[in-house]
């Protein structure tokens, strides 16, 4: 049996093996989080109240789902957040109001949180800059990897094998 205990993926896409102690600490943190959520939200009604409270808080912080007369409109550049993610990305809503394009794709504006760029807090603006930078760097690495693979397959590049 090997001493491999999984890995963590670094921002640059590389993987770093976890030690047994790191893997155990991570597992214990997961278990503590599960127990804390169960304590705070013992029933589905409790969990739903937390979701509704979080949605209301997002609205009071200036975020909205969908387009409207106030906030983000068709053709606007905006900030975008997804449920289940800690990231904030710069985006753009098409003139038809059907899509918001951001990060590595597009979504229905009613399925993500949107906020006008002018209304971002300094912390939100800094977070968006960090996420956009990470996204650009990821795509640059992917493009370079595809170019290198294409060169190898066409016989133009050097193969390590």
C-alpha cells in the first residue's frame, strides 16, 4: 500500500501530494463543518431559512438575480457571482438580456448574482480583479499547453518522451 493520501490542486494547476497528517486534518475539518451545519440547521425548514436569509442579505448588499429597472440592465458590464462559489468576475450582459458572459462561459442572468460595477465595494472590486487575473492566467496556460501539444503532434515541437 502506498503512502499517497490525495492531492491539492494549486492555483497554477499543478498538484501537490498531501501527507497523511494533512489529509487527516482536512478530513477532520470537513467532519466539523458537517456537524456545525447539522447543529445550526437541523431540519430542511431551518436550511431553507438560511438560504432565504442569505439571498435577502445579497440583495441588501446590492446584488440581484436577473435584470431590472434598477441595477444591471441589457448591455451593461457588471460583476458576477455564482451560488456555491466564492469568486467574483467581471461580466457583460448581451443587448437582448439573454446571456451574461463572464469567466469561462455564459449564463442566464437570472441564475447568477449581478451587481453594477460602479456599486462594488473596494473589497468586492479587489476580489473581482484577483479572480479575473486568475482566470486569465489559467486560460493562458491552457492555450500554451494546446499550442505545445499541437506542435508535438505536427512534428514541429520536441517531445520529452
